[in-house]
């Protein structure tokens, strides 16, 4: 097992359910220094696990484990932390409770404070749903978080993004094998369909026009759709995907007892130096939405990732975009 488990005990979630014997899976890279001031938190994204974040961690990179103590907490629902696929009855599978950004970040805060006694975080960084958690960290714990760098994400899920996710949900649950979430075998037709839905949103129109999938090693458009997109979702648990999808659709850093739905107040509460990096052609999280959010933050800049890779500018597949992100993070970490 290449990760650790933090036992949370019985956790009362924001929407009222009690998740008993809750668990938070995490992995660390590097060592915590004596001053406990070299901490970076790097939450996971929709369906991703800690290993899927490792493309941005390495010697000589901004997230250098020889300098920093990098903590990657796995989001609830991702199959390693408490999820539909690993929670015992009666909250198993289709009955897994609703989990919010607030729940995720509050439990991650417990991990840092209870396990290591951490009081300061040098940087919180994340892609996609990891970016949503990054923003949530910034507003909930402004005295603790020194810098944030959300990329290809948002502080609140936009209506158009919710519509996209409705397509994902419909593709998955229309499979006859779905059985309302009580399936005996994976609904593979639905999982393949989810891949096809995602394919049209994850990457931009020019990406396909320029046939950039060839740079990833695919021989035709259909090969890319089957081998990459269908292959990406087939190993994943359908109930886990739907649990995280609910969290994504309800992503709103102000939807909690602290800010009570006041979105501008939540954004203004982010005191950290913020570097917000939208994908220039991201269809999920448009750069214009991020620009508006940044205007509400007291110490933030918006720096779009140029190019045609859309949302997947932040996925680690394109070395040019990875270099851009890494360079920006180095600049942010160097700033005192």
C-alpha cells in the first residue's frame, strides 16, 4: 500500500449524515522540518488519487520533496478515502452520504493539525476539483495558509459546468446494469459513455482540429476515444464517480456555516497570496469566471495557461503546460 490512512472516527457531515469510522487516505513526499514551515498541501481531483498528482512533484521542480513536506490528501469518494466502494452498510454504494468541499477541507485540516501539529501552510495547490478545495482552504483558514495556487478550477461551480455533469450522470445511470447503484458487475456501457462525454469537454476544439492526440501516442481519433477516454473511466467505480460528481456540482466555497452562502465574502476572506491559473480554453472553468473571482480577492492575480489543451492543460499530459505551471509555482514560492 503506497499511502497511509488517518482514522477520523465518526464524522458528522455538513448535510447531516454521520460517516462512521471515516478514513482519510493520504501520501506525503519529503520531510517536515523542525520549524514545521515547509508544508505544501496538494488535494486530489475528480476521480484522481494521490499517484495522479505526482507529475507536478519532483527534484528541481517547484514542488520539490527535498525542500518541502508535500501532503496529498485523497478526496472523499475517490476509492481510497471513505467512499461508496469501501464503506460498509448501511452507507455503502448508492447510500453513501453527500459530501461537500467544506467536509473535505475540514477533515484535511484535522489531518494536518492532529497528526503533525502543523499551524502554517506555505502553499495549497490543486487542479480541477483540487483547485476548488484549494480555494476552500484559503477562505476557511486564512491565518494558516500563506499562498494558494488553484489551476483549471473555480471557487464555485458554474451553471454550465453543472449541465455538463448532468450529461456525465445520465450517461452512467442509463446503463441497464446500473440497477440504481446496486450493480453486481460494473456498468461498463455507462462508464464508456462517460468517457465519450468527457472527451468533448476536457480538450478544446483546436486540440482536435490540430489532431494533437497524436502527440499522446494515438493513431486515430477513434483510437483516442477508445484507448484513452474509455480506458480512463472503465477501471473506476460508478458509485464513487457519482459521489464525487455531487460534490463537484455543489462546489461553492461559501456554502457552509462560516459564510452562509455569501460568495463575495468568502472570496474576500482569502488573505493568502493567490495565483489563479485558468486554462485559456477550458470549457469547464472559463478564464473569465476566474478573472471575476480574482477581482474579489485582496491579494490575487489571474494568469491563464496559454494554449489549446483546455481543461487538461492542468493534467500533466502536455510538457509545455506543465513547465508553465511549474514556473509560475516557483515564482509564487519565491515571493516573500
